[in-house]
């Protein structure tokens, strides 16, 4: 039954648009506190996190449809820019696989930019399988520092500043003029 509760917690936390605790800390806590099997926790955590982030991106996409036409045009231009540069798309998917940045804002941006959410979510899922495996494999060391893991996400000035900057980036994204007008000859 603990696995069910952990799944609900992870899913709920990953639906949060900002300031949610990192999923790996929840997994490490569940492993150390309740002795849950890390081999089961890793795919459970990655699946719940990816599913919730996908829904968050869908909600952002829905929100983007309500924006003014000028703003929607900027977002379409950003999508065109990324789509025309295949290398940029691979870099973007690489970011979803290995990025240490807060993923909520990355998924919100993906939704607003109308990116292929299945590809983005799949990249995120496989990246999380790797990172969660790493974090759980070193959880013995983390056990003696558990309080710092949870408190750091909310009390560290750097973590709070990074979260605020990422929120500002997502808010600014629709207002950037992505289409460059060519000067008249």
C-alpha cells in the first residue's frame, strides 16, 4: 500500500507548476524511511513523474490557446524556429533527458511551444530512470543527510532564485518576437 501512496504523492507533486520538491527526494525518503525496494521505486517514480508532467504540459498548451493572437504568433514562430533546426530539437530533447533544471517550467514551455509532448515526455522518462537510479543507489550516504535534502529545496537562496528565474522565463516566452522581420530594401 505504501507504493500506492508514494505514486499518488509523486504524481501530485509533479502536477505542481512550481516549487514542488524534487521527485528523487521523495523516492529516497520512501526507500530509507519505509524500506521500499529501489528497483520498484525507480520505474514507479519515473512513470508517475512523466505522466504528471505530460498533463502539466497539456494544461499549459490549453492555457496558451487563450492568449492574445500576437502572443500566439510569437509562440508559433518559436516552434517554427526550433522545428527548422533539427539539431536544436535534439539538443532540446537532450535537455529533457539530463537537465538538472526544474522540469515543471520545461514542460510548461513545451506545452506553450506546442512541442511533440510524447517525444519530450519519453526523453524525460528515460532520463529520470537514470537519475532516480543514481540517487537511490547513493541513498545510504543520503540517509545521514536527509534533513538537508528536503530543507535545501525550500531554504536555499540558490534553489529559490533558480525556480523564480525559470518561472520568469516561462512567463516571458510568449512575449519574445521570434519572427525577425527583414528590412525593406
